[in-house]
C-alpha cells in the first residue's frame, strides 16, 4: 500500500469506527430486544413493558444512543491513548482562566449560531427530526450523553486522531477545513451539517492554538449545553399557559 493510501486510510477509519459502532449497536440491540434477554434488561433497568410500549421508538433510540456512546467512548479513549504514545502528542497545560474564557466565548458563539439556526430552520423541514432527536429522554439523559459523552467521543475522533494525522500530511489550513468538513458530513442533516462545519472550524482552531484536547472538548460541551438549555426553555415556554 502506497504512502498516500495509508495516510488516507488513517484519516478515514476513525469515522468508519464512529459510524460502525452506531449501526452495529442499533442492529445488535434490535436483535436483543427480540429475545428473552430483553426481559431481564428491562427488569434490571426497572422499565415496565407498559412504559416501553407507550413510546417504543423513543425508548429504542435512547438505548441505542446510550450504548453506542459508551462503547465509542471506550474505543476512542484507547485509540487516543495509543495515538499519543505512538506520535508523541503532547497535551499542553490548560489553565483554569483559559478554560473559563473558552466557556464564556463558547456561550456567546453558541447563542449567535443558534439564533441563526432558529431563524433559518423553517427552510430546512428535515431539521425537525434533529430537534425531536435532541429532545428525547430526560434532561439528565441529554446532559450526560449530548453534553458530556458525545462531545468527548467526537473530539477524540476528529481533533485527537484525524486532525493530528492531517497536520502531518497537509498544511494547517487544509487540515482545519478537512476536519471540519468531515465533522459536518457525519451529522447527515443538511442544516446540522452546515452549522457543524462552522462550529468544527472553531473547535479545530482552538486545538491548533492551545494543543490541548480539553480545549475543544470544553467548547463542544458548552456549545451543546447552551443548545439543550435553549431547547429546554423553549419547551417550558410552550407548556406554560399564558
């Protein structure tokens, strides 16, 4: 295999793992739920058949999200650990002040992006499916998997593995654009892909500037948290009688 193809494969396979885990867990869970094992799982999680039957699609989606995110976290955690040792990637120190400033900047950035998204989402009917997906489950579930586990997994994959490999292959500006494009690509939905690309540029530039994987992770967590809180407040306004 030529050097070009080896490098290309090193960039592509983390995405295949990310998508493959999601698809694999979905198929596996669908199989399990059709066996007697499902009864033991529901009893262990204190999930009654009546509750599951009330909204089976949402429950199934939540189970798939939880299991696939946890499995992905373990896989990419191990891959990132191996990558750091293999490529001698150094995590620069991150001061508390820097972390606070990143959160403040991200909060403002997220408000602006979400304002634009809310303004144009009427032109993207399919974005309604994304909103429904991100509003599934309890507030605690969304905080854990959409604001904590999810961002860590994506940052280890895109900034930890893919970006660092691209930086050894192409100019920095190209690595920033390619990494951000790939992040947008895996989000599937057109509108989500667009703003994921924009957010991806900010995340990638942060990592390039500080050379600490926690900078994009903190930014990503804060960004998703602002979105979840805005969605929560919006839902509360709808439910509150005037």
